[in-house]
């Protein structure tokens, strides 16, 4: 397990994008979303509950996700989140904007 200093900081504005991307895989509960992000980032990104659930609530209000209570594989009740059509559209725009920003930053740091 990496030291805390080995973890990447989630850039402001990217958490919603990461969550929505996870929900394109399958509907998930909050803990599952956080675990998938951590695993796919090779343990570099850890999403804290204090950030995850407010983000999910905000996205639900905006209509980007819906949720329903269901039983998890462990038999516990959990709220499962699903991306909506509006969420997919927003995700596409966010990914495009993010890639443009990364390309611009890359050009700047490669100078000199």
C-alpha cells in the first residue's frame, strides 16, 4: 500500500468526472465507486466519504445520476447510483475539457 505522500490529489472539478466514469461501467453504491477509483488508479487516488457522498448528492440534484436502494452482494442494503443520459452528456463534455487542459499544461511544462 502506498504511503499517503504517494497518493495523487484529485484535482478540483475532477471528482464528478471520475464518479460519472465509474457509473458508465455499471450502477454502483458509494463504497464500490470509491473502491473502483482506487483500484483503477493503482491505489494512487483515494476518494474520501466526505467528498464522495456530497458529490453524488449534487449530481443527483443536477439530474446526472439517479439512485435506488437495493441489496449489495454482502446482503446489506445500499443506495445504488446510475448515470443518466444527461450525466453521460456532461461526462463527455468534462472529459473533453479535461483533455484540453492536460494538453495545454503539458505544452507549458515541456517548454525550455
